[in-house]
C-alpha cells in the first residue's frame, strides 16, 4: 500500500511539474507561488517518511527529529502552503463573483487579484518560508530559540493572512460606470 501511495505521489508531482513548465502565464501570482512551494515540503515529507521507515542505524541519534520533521513538513509545510495559496485563488474570486458578476461589461470593475493587498501577500509568503524552514532547522538542531523564532514567523504569517482575508471578506464595491464617448 505504501508503494502504491509513493508511486501516486510521484505521478502527481510529475504531472504538476509538467503543468508548471508548460503554463501560459510565466509570472506566478502569490496564490500559485504558495501552491508551487507546497511541493518542496511534500518532497521533504517523502524523504523523511522513507528515512523514518528505513530506521537506519547511522541515523538513530536523529530518528526522533526525522519522525517529527515528517509530520511537520506534511502538515505545516504541504497542507498549510496549499491552504494559504489556494485562499488567494478562490476567496477573492468568490467575493468578486458575488459582487461584480452582474456588472461585467457595464461597469469598470477590479480584478479578483485587486481585492487583496499584494504587498501584504508577498510579506505573508516570505514570513511563511522563514517559519517553515526555521522550524525544520530547529527540529534538527534541537534548539528552542530557533523553534521560537519559527513560532514568531508563523504568528507574523497568520496576522498577514488574517489581514488579507479580512480585506477580501469585507471588500467594498469599487465599480465605476464605463465612460461613453
């Protein structure tokens, strides 16, 4: 069963890699940056999972760290990056659709990506990268100060995420009548 799961994940990664390479829009928006980044923790999850199952003698001193990093890279890395990234794709579109679908072609309306702060989203992205990598380093270094720095970066990430989520959910209508000449 584990081998079938591993093969499935490998095909999933290969499919997404091919889609990424053949994409039409070369510059990634913040939602896609986070979603693409999610595959790094997924790869780490596979690596740590294999090392955990093999339980090699020369890794016995860090086996607990490997097991912990396995769960952290899956939950805090892969799943969290996908959730954070897809929020920037779906929630703005849902709000935009509710607010502007009847105004398309009749009014000047913002795009879904203009409903949140891209600058805040960029800071959110970088604070998340710092948080997840610092946490993994802290797990292997077994240094509480590094893990505390990671916790602070996760708090920054969550505050920035909450700010943009609030901005999206409480977006005010910005439609303007089209100019007729």
